[in-house]
């Protein structure tokens, strides 16, 4: 599937700013396993959209999950799911 360039940024903004926070809040009403699976997938999509959006502009941008930017470094380093996702981003 090919997405036209101007719409890529809009898709990224909508997913990142509107839909993602619904699941990233601590009081989201969803089971932990489904929440973890969804968060993993949404981060994959956001990472790919971010990469493609900025690649078309000739830039390299590293996607950092929202929850990582809201955590202390010590707490983030103890979160195995988060560390695994960040490692995956670095390797990809």
C-alpha cells in the first residue's frame, strides 16, 4: 500500500495524538494482555509512519514511545517491554 506524502504526516499526527493516548493512560479500560499487544502494534505502526514521513523529507528521526518520555530513566530501564521495544527500534 502506498500512502501519498501529504497524508502521511496527518495519519501520524492522528494516531499519535488522538488514538494512542486512549490506550497509554493508566486508567484505560482494557485487559493488560490486550493492552500490551495493542501498545506493541501501535508503536510498530507509529515507528514506521515516523520513519517514512521524515525519510521523504530527507531526515532520519528516531521514534521514542510517548510513555518513555514521561518516565524517569531508572523506571524506564526497569520496564522490560519498553526496553525491548526501544532495542527493536535501534536495531531496525
